C-alpha cells in the first residue's frame, strides 16, 4: 500500500462497486495518492503504514461520499439566452415552428458568433460553476452554436478554458452538424460537404475536440447526412455520439450503433430494433429529461426495453438555451426517476459509472482503488436522496483528481 497524499475519514462511502448496488461502507476511510484512489474501505481495515506525517487528513464529519457526478451531455457554452422563445412556447408555438421561422438554434448561433472568446467565457463559466456546485467534476461540452470553423473552434477553446479555470475535467464534442447555418439555408448538403471537407479536418487537427456529434432530425440532418459526418469523423479517428430520435423516429439509435458510437442521446422515439442494436454494440443510452420536460413531450424513451436488453443508461442535463436550461444534474436525476421511471440507483449510476462509459472514460465513475479520486461529499444520509430533492443544497465539497474544487472552507 503506497503512502497516501490525502484521506477523508469519518465518512460513509457509496462506492457503486459492480454487482453491489449502492456499495455502502459505514465509518469509511478514502485515501488517495497521485490523484488516484488507493483505499476505500472501513476504518478498521486501514493499513497503518498508508498514513504518514505529511498525509493531508480531511474530516468527513459524517458526510456521504459518492463518485463525483459526470454530466455527459451539455451545450453550456453559448451567448445570450432565449427567454422570449420560452414565452412563445408557453403561448402555444412549437419548438419546430420557432426553428422554421429562423429562431431556435439559429438565434443562439447569431449571438454566439457575435461574442468574443472572453465574452463567451464570461457568460458560460457561471453555468459550469453551477454544475460543479451540484457535484459535477466531469462535464461534456458541445460546440454547435458557431456553425462556421472559427466560431466552432472558439466555443471549443472556451470549453477547455473552463476546465483549466475550475480544475475539473471537460470533454469536448464538435457538433458542427447541429443545424443548417443561415448562409446555407435550403442547402444542407452543401453545408455537410463543407463540414466534411474543411471543418472536421481542421477541428481534428486542432486537438480541441474529443468526439463528434450530430442532430439527426427533421429540423436537423437526415440519416444519410449524419452517416457522411460519422464516416469522416471515423477517418479522422474521432469517436461519435448522436442526438437520436428526439422528436421523431429516424432510426437514429440503430444508425449510431452501426457506427459503433459512444452514446445515443434523447431516444424518446427510438424503436425496438434501435434498442437491440444499442445493446449489441455496447452503446450507452443517454436520457435527457430536461428537454422532455421543457418541450412538454409526451412520448417517453423506452426505459423498460433498454433495461430488458441490458443497455447502460445515463442521465444528463442537456444544458442548452432552447430546450433545457437546466443547471442541476441532481434535478435531471429527479426528473428521470419521477418522469421516466428510473430507480434512484439507476439515476445515480446514470450520472456516474454509466455517464463515464458514455464519454469513453474507464478511469472514473465508481469509488474503487486505481480510479481517479473524483469525489463528491454530501450532507445526506442515503445516496437515493440525490435523486429525491428538487433543488436545495448542492455538494459540500467536490474533489477532482484528489484536489478540492469548491471554493469553500469545508474540506478545502
Ligand atoms: N437537441 C436539443 O434538445 C438541443 N439541441 C439538440 O440538438 C436544443 C438546442 C437549442 O435549442 O439551442
Ligand atoms: Fe443536446
């Protein structure tokens, strides 16, 4: 056993160890070194030689410690907001109608293009801070409001800067195929040509994107256009994920599975064949109840079928200015339980282990020796309470790679 750099004592650990449900350990000690967990177990099993005079000791004061949460689907870098559209939708306009009238995603595209990198950062950072305060230490952020190379790269740079400033992990996704930009209106194939020939290679060369996503939908891109984007991403060595079957069944889940993608997200209209394909290809189903809620959708994702086929289910905020202005991953969990019928354990696995899987990350999402010391401390008695409260106090402290990241004095 190596000497710990730091440990938390007097806590209750929720390890989520495979096959053990919550994997609760009372009166636990969690020790780590070099940012990786070295020991998670009951105090009486703590090896004496692991604690040295220079080991930092954090008093847990009885807190519940879970793996830090992972939000595996967000669009939180953008400029402006769309409160007026929210009011239009309350008066009966549909999301598709607003998009067809030139609003929707394109309204945010105009605002984002007009913003400097620093302005974009200043507007986006508070949203990332809100998620961090809610227990999140790994965050996926998509581009997709630039829709031309420079503005897309600017969004991705802002996402990377957020990681540096907050000291948390950010995985970036290039979502150039989010909408047809205004200058290509009526010519989606020309835009996809441009995206495949110029934008994707430049984004890949920049090293600013960890994955590629697309919006396969009537108001987005066709399956054929999506396949072209994915084929090019594959050539460039970038993994893919998909906004699939959110508003209609275009066979998105099966398409993603055929491309051996990381995750298919939304899935309200997915068919049985798509679910089977996700299971066979070991793709994660990412549920986004915030968008379901805000769009007042009535068709639910096929949770029972996903379960029956053993598809790993994740839950994310989809934080975006149009369909899911949601800044709490715990609230996404509560919505996933109360609206989609997930169990509390499924919701917590969906924002930890399965969310890591959805990002292709094998080094986090549970409290096991060898994994990253990414931890969230909570003032709750049982982890099911993470999916129970609607709002209220966030995490007491969040550690990323063994360092406290919330600017408060608790365990800091
Ligand atoms: N589906 C969504 O729910 C978001 N993007 C997408 O492809 C909405 C993005 C927006 O309306 O700004
Ligand atoms: Fe989304």
